C-alpha cells in the first residue's frame, strides 16, 4: 500500500523531519523526502515558473551596458 501525503502539519524541533497528514494517519518524514509542492502550500508561497524571471546581471555586465547606453545617446 502506497502512502499518500495530504499536507504538512509542522516541522519537528530539530528541523530535519516534518509531521505530515496522510492516508494512514500522521507520519514523520524527512524533509528531503517531501515533494516541493507541499512545502509551497505549507509556507504559503505561490508556485513560480522557472522561466518567468531573468537572472540578475553581475556588476561589470551592468556597468558595460550603462557605458554602451551612454555611447549610443551621443
């Protein structure tokens, strides 16, 4: 019989396990064994698609783009 997790109830004191509500009652699971979608529901976070944001440029890339923008205006 496969255990189906419904939600995370709380994180244990050590922070390595969490108590989950499942079809067989309350169980203790290791944090890395619980799917990320349950953590998003537990923390109240919305699911963000990976491709929906651009990575931040490094300082020298931003400086170079600023210099190029100054040269294009004149």
